[in-house]
């Protein structure tokens, strides 16, 4: 049977959207459905979405019921500290480098200012006119830069005594503590108290063994308080003490030995293994513990780094400064 179909009509159900679609002014496009017959004649079917029961008042009421749009709060990310991704020891290293650069800059600025004053003609004329007055003020205002940096044997002995006092204290605190975290730093191979004792006994044949300075006693008391109250801060000093002894103290000790002890190898320069590997082992343990510390505890550790280097720098300078220990003893009597 041959049928000539020119158009076709499809009955589709009427779509009645809920009021919320109307409230949002959502309109559905009118689709066109094409049906091809044998003669390739396209017929259009119109589909409409109607809701004859919805009024304008219903649309406005639904719009009022909609909640206000939610504004997403912008996330504020904390700025990472230098070396933070590698561990707390790397952060402390950046602090130490910053302290060193600051000290070098200050020393350079002082040298430039000193050279500028020496070359100025005005200062030369004032020195000639007030020579006697300036000579008295120079004696009273002597600074550490005016002190000779020639090493002395008695200064080296004092360095050994004060260093042994500090190393004996930190090793005792680590061994006696009941805190589990202190066990990570026992028998590390970095212990130095016995080595200092051997070198002190060697020099005691020529010199009298002095008492530790007031500055060292004050530092030891500070370390004891930290070990009891805040282990993370104590560990910061523990690592920096070993680091400063290995990086600075040993280099100076070898130079003193070459000049004053005929190049004799000191016990404090001898290690049961590779000192760099021993220090790396302590560094890895401290970084592992640091992962469990809060950001506030880490920030406090970074502040303690400057204190540690201040105290250790004071002790190292005892080797090569003639009158520095006399100044410290005078300051200790004044404070007492």
C-alpha cells in the first residue's frame, strides 16, 4: 500500500514546571522535531511548556523565598618560612645565616665609618686641640674591636673549662630526662665532655684550672629550665651547640694548637666516626620530631637560635681575646 504522508503530528504530554523554575525566569526553548517521510518532506512539531495555573504573584512570592547567594570566603594561605619544607634544622640554618650576614654588614659599616673619620680633616684638628681629653676617653671607651686577637694559652684554657661545663650539662640533662623524646639524642657519638676533660688535664700541667665564667653559669641555668619546661626549645640549643662547636670551635682550636701547642692534636678534634655523618644523624632525628611541633613552637625555636649563638660566640671568643674574660668577670660582679 502506497501512502503519501506529508505531515505527522505527535501528541506529547504537557510539561508543567514547578514554581521555582518560573521564579528564576527559566524558559525552555521551543524545539522543532522533524519527521522525514518517503518524499523527504520535513514536518515541524511545536512543543510548548505551559502552566496556566501560575500567576505573577506566585512568581514574586517564590522569588522572595529564595535564600541569598552564598559568598565564598577567600582562603588566606600562610607564607612559608625559608627552609620550612626541609625541616626545622633548615629553618634554623637560615636564621644563623641571617645573623652572620647582619654581623658582617655591621662590621663593614663600622670600618667604613672609621676610615671616614680618620680621613676627615676636622677630626684631625680636634684631636690636636683636645689630645689629652681624647686619650682619657679612649681608655674608658675601649671596645672588643680594640682588643688584640692574638690567641693566649690561658684564654684557651678558659674556653675549654667553660665548654666542658656546658657540654657536661646538656649530656646530663639528656641522660636523666624522663621525656621519651630525649632518648633520640643519647649516645649520638657527638658527646664532648670527656674530650674537653682530656685537654684540660693536658694544659693543667702548665696552668691553673679556672672556674667557669658567670656568663656560662647563667647559660647552664637557662638550659636546665628549658629542658624541664619546653623540650623543643632545649633541642634547638642542643643541636646548635654541637653545630657551632663543629663549625667554628674546632677550626679555631686547631689554629690555637698550631700556634701555642706545636700542632698537637687535641682530643676535642677527635671523633668516633665522621663528624658530618654524626651531625646529620642528629639533624634527621630533630627534623622528625619537629614534624609534630606546632608552628608557634617552631617560631620560638627560631628565636632561641640567636640566643644560642650569642652564648656560644661569647665562649669561643675567650680563646683569642686578651681582656674579654676580665670584662665578663667585672660585669658579673656588677650584676651580683
